[in-house]
């Protein structure tokens, strides 16, 4: 098997069936495979600029998808507090039950997606609307999906 990997992706040609180490796609024997999955997944910022396109292999993780943070900035806390709540939900399985029934259901759906589909994010760039340099739940998803440790914030009672 020949593999050429770079920051922009990899190319594989194998005489035996194999799996792409970056995008996890099954590669049949004798078939060339090229993917654009980044060997170091990163958070990308979504944009409404004319001509903006997500890079191939990147996954949108905003609130319009099952990966969205169920905690809303301004309603559930500051951006940093919402990312802390998401970290507790995603890495610790804690639900914030003091919220409305609809919000608890949103958290349960997010937790179910994390428990069943997190593998789909491994090795992929993740895109959200948060600006670079600010806390973002996509950073938590990147860490969890790629096997990096996630530090749980202290659980605090709501005042």
C-alpha cells in the first residue's frame, strides 16, 4: 500500500482492501483514493461571504445540525458558560434539568447524537459560526472525536 499524507489530505493506492487513516473510508483493492480530510482536524468558521464553501470532508456542527450546542448564548449564559455546559453534557453526560422541558429534550437529542455518531467526526474539520479565539463547542467535539482529553469544568449550582 502506498500512502501519501499531507496537511491537505492523503492519496492511497493499495493492492489489498484497506481503510483511509484520515477519513476512515473503505478503500477497495486496486482503487486509488484521494481524500481531503486533514490529518490535524481543526475548527473552521462558517461564513456567509459570497463564494464561501466548506472544504471537502468538513462537517458543519452549528445549531441547524444534530451536533449543535443546545445551550444558547444570552439565554443559558455567556459564550464561555454555554461551552462549559456543553462540555459537561458531552464529556460527562450531565443534563441541565432546571431549564424548560423543550430545552431538556434538546440536550437529550444532543447527547444521543454524541453517544451514537461521534465516530463520524473523527479526523474531520468541524465548522461553526464562532469566531476564532473564542470558546466554541466545536473544540469540545474535536477533542472527543479524536481521543484527546477533555477537562470537565466544575459543576456549579445555578443561583
